[in-house]
C-alpha cells in the first residue's frame, strides 16, 4: 500500500515516471507474494498508465493482465477500476484511436459501477463513454449519456462533477448545432469551476 502511494507521489506530484514505475513494480511483487489479486489488478493498471505516458508499447499488455486477474477473481471493484482506466487510456491513443473498443470498456465499467454503487467510477466512466459516442458521430447518444452523468453528479451534490458534466453537455449541444443551449451549459460549467476553485479547469474551458 505504501509503495503504491509512493508511486502515486512520484507520478502525480514529481513527474518522475521512472521512479513511479519502480515503486509500483516493487508493490506488485509484494502483492503477488501476498496473493492479493485486487491489489495486483490495480497496480498493473497504474503500471500500464505509467508505461503509456512513457511512450512504451507494452502498456495495453499490462491492462490486459490486470483485466484477466480481476475477471478470474470475480472482483467487481477491481474489474470496474481496470475497465475504466483502460478505456480512458485508449481514448488518448493518437492518431489511430479505437473509440469503439474504448466505448465497450467504458460501457461495461458503467454497468458494473451502477450495480455496485461505485459512484465515482460510474460518473467518470459515463463522461468517457459519452466522449466516445461523440467521437463516433453519435452526438445525441453522447448528450443522453452526459445528462445521466449530470444527474448522478446532482444526486451526489458534487459540484466539480456537475461542472465536468456541463462542460461535456456544452460540447454535445454544439455538435447538435444548438449553440444557445451549448453556451448556457458552458457558462454554468465555468461558474461552477470558479466557485469550486477549479482554476486550471476554468482556464481550459475559457480557451
């Protein structure tokens, strides 16, 4: 657990991906010795993410191993975690992004998360699934998915989630040529980002 946190610190705060990978790999060896499949699946996912950010070509192999471990152990949380992160990383692969496969991963993650009330994974997987739908040329489907994400954010009274969903909705409405509704959604998202201290998100939205 502590090696995992150390890896997160190297990756997220210091930007030292090599040190992060080393910490995660040491943690994985311990998880294997302890026969802890959930921790193995999660660690393989973050190793996959780190390898992807390093430009390595074996990142998806790590995700595939993580997914297999989660399925074999019938651990819904671990499987949902892996599917969510694997789907998201797949959307970042340029220029040949496989949005259909990414959609399938995100969709299964949404189903598992909803069944187990894993609200955070459900919300972010909905946002990503809607993004895939938009890129696949299905803006109305994307709008429906992002409305579902917004409703979940409202139910959880989570203002940053609401801002994120509204930003996606603004893009969907724009794709449907409803510029007035797009502007309203983006204005509301900007107000929420400012209200919740999301300076970087607000700056990105303004751009």
